[in-house]
C-alpha cells in the first residue's frame, strides 16, 4: 500500500509535487522528502500542523520536544494522520523564510507494492529563489495604525 499526496507550495506561481509515500514513513522522514523534492536541503527547522477541511491549523507536531505535551514528528508514522482521501496538513519549512506547503492525501493505492519509500510522480513549477517576503502586501496600508497617532 502507498499514499499519494499533492503538495502545493504557497507562492504566487503554481509550484506543486505529487508524491507517493509508504504509510510507515515517519513525519520526520516525510519532512525530509518534501524539502528535498522542492529543492531544499532539509537543514532548517520545520513543523507540521494538523488541519481541518478548511485548512485551519489545529495541532502542531514539532521537530523537537519543547514542552512535555508536544508531539514530535520523529517516531510518528504519516499513517497516524493521513487515514482517508482528503486528509490535510500544513508543513512549514525554515522559520526565517516561512516556506509553507499545503499537503493533501488524494489517493490510497492498495495495489502499489513498490519497494521505494517515496517517489515524485508529478512536478509542476519551480521554487522561487526567495520566499514570499511580506504576507501583508495585499492589505490596505491606510487601515493600519497611524504612527503619528498617540496612545492614551
């Protein structure tokens, strides 16, 4: 059995990969697969966020344990989170540049018995040289706090 994912990089141009992954793959391994398939070297800190069907972030799964209650991606298989088609997560790579990926399981292939741990079966678009710099570019600047205004 293999899990087929569509992974979309959150940038202006279409950049996506369809990746087939063994369900026993840990989230840590999956993070390395994703970063590698998009041309990153996997050396930066990353995190997964469990989401609902509207992509709202719910639980965070960290690369390192910070608090006693933290879930850590090292020993957690992706099959714990991707159970049926349509299951989603958000992956954030490199907290300084905040590369954000939307991951959706689109097929569970029970007939695929390949020995490969993962395989990219579709690649569209090139990753931009720089991460999106300002997530607030589209907000009308007149609606923001007036810097000359005093706070009473």
